[in-house]
């Protein structure tokens, strides 16, 4: 009881007190600096906050997924990161990393890792999803949504891709920080608004805020959704 109260108080102080303001300020400053846009993994640009890459590493080690599926590949750094982690932990050879992008870049086309399968087309195009399904067979695992961040597109993606999330695993709705949460306020309804709407009508996923809160912030805060059933 005492421990729970201490934890709750700490979380309120972090979010609303001076610490919360500093965290939001730093989050905004780091995002605005564009430093994360310069990050590379094994030479491939990876448009992620390093704090979030730490969390992906922990999830992949803990869950040992048979599949990591990402919408929005860009230059391919994230796909290579996921595949390399799966190699490091000795995942079976048939554990796959699947990516889909509306337009594959020249750099992404050079990805030559045996686990990585890429698809070109819109993530919500049913023909593309059919092709993905015939590649992954019935494998499920972690799904990461990082393509078109408009609320409508993200809601469509959630509806189409939640089936690929294993029970106990994660659907990560990325960039929930945009539209003023606390960055890029002019964006309009985006991933955070999509998450809120989705969770109002679906009880098979729960927000896992414990996962990222020790790091104080995440570009995908409140977007780490755990499949409960
Ligand atoms: C933020 S970048 C992805 C960054 C990448 N996941 C990473 O971690 O480095 C967004 C990508 O989504 C792609 N995209 C935009 N609309 C899309 C759509 N409807 N379907 C699939 N990909 C889309 C863009 O072409 C772009 O490469």
C-alpha cells in the first residue's frame, strides 16, 4: 500500500511538477534539434530516439518474437536493428523482420539480411497485406507502426495489423508525441489521438506506461500497447 502510494505520488510529481516541465522541455528540445534524424545503425539511418531503441532491445530479448513487423521503413535502420538483435539472441532462422513502405529508398533496397523481407506499397493496401501474410504464414510477434502518422491512417493500420501481434506482445504506435504531446503542435490529429480512439472500443490491448516511464520520456509515450487477450 505504502509502496503503491509512493509510486503514484512519484508519477504525479514527474508529470505535473517541475520535473514534468523539465522532461517535457527536454523532450521538445531534443526533438526540435533533429539530432535523432542523424542516428545510424551499422551505417543505416535510423530515425528513432535512442531511449526507444533501448526499449525495443529489451522487448526483443524478453519476448523472443517470431516476427517483428514495421510499417514505414525509410532507410531501413530499424529493420536492421531488429534483425541484428534477433541474431544476437539466437532466434531461429525462420524468425522474420518484415517492413512495408509506400516507396522503398535506394538505401533500403540494399538491405541484404536473411531475416528481412521488405514490401513496397501502402501499408493499408489489402494486396500488400495478402503478400505479407503469405510470407509470414501464421507467425505473430511485435508490430511497429511508423508510416503515415495521420489519425485516420494509424487507425486503419491498427485495425489491419493488430492480428499479427502475439498475446503478451506489443503493438507500438510510434510518434504519439506529435500534435503537441509535446512536439509538432501543428500536425493535427495523429497517433496519440488514434490510440485513444482505438482503446475506447477494443479491450484486447492495454497501454504499458511502466515500460518507458523510467526513461522519463519516449517518442512513443502511451503508444506501447500490450496485447492482453
Ligand atoms: C518516419 S519514416 C520511418 C522511419 C523508420 N521506421 C525508422 O525507424 O528509421 C516514415 C516512412 O513511412 C513511409 N510511408 C508514408 N506513408 C506510408 C504508407 N501509406 N504506407 C507505407 N509507408 C508509408 C514513408 O515513405 C517513410 O519512409
